[in-house]
C-alpha cells in the first residue's frame, strides 16, 4: 500500500516517504526522467497550463496507478497530517490499462465531490475484470487545500506503459 506524503521544495527536488519506499520527486533541467536513486516508486507533478499533470512510476501497473492517484491528490490537498476516517472499497472495470488509470482517478474525483473525502493510501489488486481498489480516506475539509479541486480526467496525453525499469504513467487532471 502506498501512503501520501508531504512534499517540500529544495531547489527543484523534494523527497517523500511513501509507505516503505523513499521517493525522489525531481526533474533534470525542467524535463527528463524522474531521479529515483535506489528507489522504486513515486510521482512528480509537472507544469501544465491551468491543470494538474502527474507523472508516476513503479515496478507494477497497480503501484504506478496508486502513485498517480496520490500525486493528483497532493496537487490540491496537503494530506501530510491527514487522519484516516474510513476505508473505501470498490471494483473498477476497464478494457485497457488507460481505462483503469482513468477509472481510479475518476473514482477519487467522484468521492471528493460526493463525500468530501480523498485517499491518503491506495491499494490496488488486479482482478479478471479490472481492479479491486481499497483506499484509506481522509476528510478533505480537515486538511489544507493547496490547489484547485479537480473536475475531471483529461484523456489528452494519457499514458501508461511498461518498460525495462517498470511501469510509468502520465495523467492530466482538469481543475
């Protein structure tokens, strides 16, 4: 399970502890691959006009999607001191990896809109039809809002794929 973490700015780099994994969020010269020294999973937000764009990476598809979710949430809420209020469990369906990435982030946006809750930890398990999602939720009204609340997932420049170093994905959240 991956847990949200505080992000602090130190020039262009910041460090974050997500569960047992220490993650470096950075970019070289404004672009390039994430700097992940001896680390296996993480995310970074990248500049995008009027929206939130998140790039994530991890050894597995499910961990990569979980990192993207936490990155999106930390783009508008400071969940570093959030207290869990409940666990949200749902089954998400999708025909492609892109469909599943969008389905998980859409579920987060829906829960935020209907229940005013946001995930602080995400555990995804593959199923025959898609993903089994268990998200530890916090009350979004009890944590500082640091960005615009998301409205939808953009399908523009949506990416999720596996490579020699594991999985990576990119998603843009309309705000």
